[in-house]
C-alpha cells in the first residue's frame, strides 16, 4: 500500500482504498446472452447444440445416428485421451480421418453463420436492454425485490 505523510504531525500513515461492492446476483439477461453465444460456437465447431454437446446422448434429443459430423463433448474427450472419439476408423472424412477433419468440415460449413451470430447476439441484447429497460426490466427487478430474492436473481 502506498504511504503518505500526515500534514499535521509529519508521520507516515496508510492510505485506504475505497472498495466498490459488486452485485453477486445472477443476471438472467446476461446468462441468456452467454448461453446463446456458447450455443453458436458449438454449432459452428461441432455441428450440435450446446445441450447435446454437454449432456450424454441419453439425456438429449440428439440425432446421434443421423448426423455423422456431429461431435459431442464425450466424443471429444475420448479422442483427446487417445480413443477413436466415436468416429469409425474405417470411415474417412473428405480424404482425412478423425475428429480434426470433422471440425474443419463443420467450420467450413457453419463458420459464417457462427460469425454472424457472434456479432449479432451481443448487439441485439444491448439494443434490447436499452429499449426494454424502463417498461419491463425495472418493474421486474422491483417485483424481485418485493419478493425478497433481489440479492440472488436479477433481470
């Protein structure tokens, strides 16, 4: 910490810093924006939704047998650990085999859509927050405050 001289007695005193408190409440709007961005990324790289990428196939409505380009998190971890990653080794992707070729193919097919979403989603949320702040968001936060859950959830 920086020290400074006290003007009255000439001794050094510690300088205190002001701390700002940040809200620890879960912001539903920001969480939704981040989930949409993560979903766009998994669609672009792995040709699957975020839900299907994270959860095992038995918990999702995945087209496991319809989409050979779809890569889930389980398959990706399996491939990183030295396994086949759910990819049949006899089947070759456009001249090369494996997860890397499938990701390259998914980026070439879904890359432009992913980039458009990565730019458009934050812009749409920023505009939406400004347009809806007075008529919807502020009253919703007041209702949460009256309900007593203001400190944990925020719109």
